[in-house]
DNA sequence: CAAAATGTTGCTGA
DNA sequence: ATCAGCAACATTTT
C-alpha cells in the first residue's frame, strides 16, 4: 500500500477510528517488527496509552500518544484494519491493539517488512536515523526548483533512483516516480545532475500534481484485494506504471519497461527522450 | 520454477 | 570519506 498518498489515506482513516480511545491491550506476534526495543517493553509502553493525534512525514505514520510517540512504516505491504472484537487474526496479523470498547486495530503485513519504533519525545523522533536523512515534504513551501537544483547538482545516479531515495523530497515510491517522470518528460536514467532547469521545474510541479491527485482519489490499489484503508482509484489514471507495451497516451508509442536501480521502470521513449551530451 | 512485487538499509568496493 | 550498486529482509503471485 505505501507511497505518500496511500499513507496519507491510512492516516485520515485512522484519525476517524482510533483517536482518544484508550488502548487496553497490545499483542506483538512477530517481535522483529519492533525495531528499537524488546517487544514486551513496546507492549508495556503502548498499553494504557491513547492516540491523541496522527500525522505523516514522507511515508511514515506518526502516532502522537498521551505518553510518547509511535512511528509506523508500512514498507511494501503493511496494512491496518480496524475491526470488531469478534474478528479473528490471520497468519499475517503481526500486531494487535485492543481498545477499551473491544474494537481492535490489526497491523497486517504479508512480507513482514514493516517497522515500528517507540520514542519518548519528539526530539528523539526527529534525531532518529531514518528521520534525519529525509528531504522536504512535497507540499511544503521549501520544495522549489532552486532547492531541488541545488540538491541534484553533481549527482550522477539516475534521476529515478535519486527521487526514490527520499533525501530530496519524501513520499515518492516506485509507482508515482514513474508517473511524475513521464509527465515531466524526463528519461528515468538521466543522471540527476544533468536535468535542465525546465526539467527540474517540471519534476517539482508534476510531483505536486500527481501526489495531490492521488490523495484526492485515496491512493492506488493494485495487485491487492480491496481493503478498508487505501483502497483508492488512482490506478485508473496511471499513464505508464504496469502498462508495458500499451500505447503512450500522448504519442501511441508502446510503453517500455526497463530496470533502474533494481526496480521495474516504465516510460515512453519518445516523450521521455534520453539526454545526450 | 525463476522473477518480481507500492521500501529501506547495511555492506562493499570504487 | 562519499557515493553508487546490490544483497538482504519474507512471502505471494505471475
């Protein structure tokens, strides 16, 4: 489920479901998922606590508790399900939060890549390893062409890999980065430092456009069953992702699939021409 | 059966 | 030191 629009959608759904409801019990079925403490300490910290607010930073979900902060990353397949007390767990239910009224919040994750961190303070969260390297939020005022230009200068790795690494702007993943580069007419293999000013401007604008539209549609649902969270409809507006051999919406040329930084990458060789020195 | 799948991270060698 | 490339994490699906 998880690029920025899906995480934003999950956040909005959970805000309606679990805010200010006392957590009476917590079960961790897969301990390695708790990254910065033992599972039983995590349980102790979470039990008899309450989620006061939920925010998002990049693809991270931040649960602001009455006492402490819970950081949750869905990675590839993490999902939350808020269910009645009689709903049974599945083989992929790894963490269970039970509320005072018996309702339960299941964290499910078939590949078990998701992570949980508990922090006592906002300062600890901000100084955490994975938080420090994060670039700006795509909807923040600081996300401008001059900022991106400065960050890209002298970088030699492909623009696609650069946008995926979260250090310049946070929230793009493998689907949306392909869609952004297509709309910005930038070849995914272009060395990051070689984008023209106009291309940088286009990447910044299309990042905002694509992510805003995807949030509006509550994210993209592909390859998974409809779930109560993040079952959005942006898949209907994808122009290149998973459309190998289908005609480009602009020029009818068949969409290409290549590999960039180990990730499946879709683009139109005509609309996104390769740069030459 | 091998490869790939909405992601990050830690290691390795330049 | 910095950076780029790649295996690793674990499971299901094509």
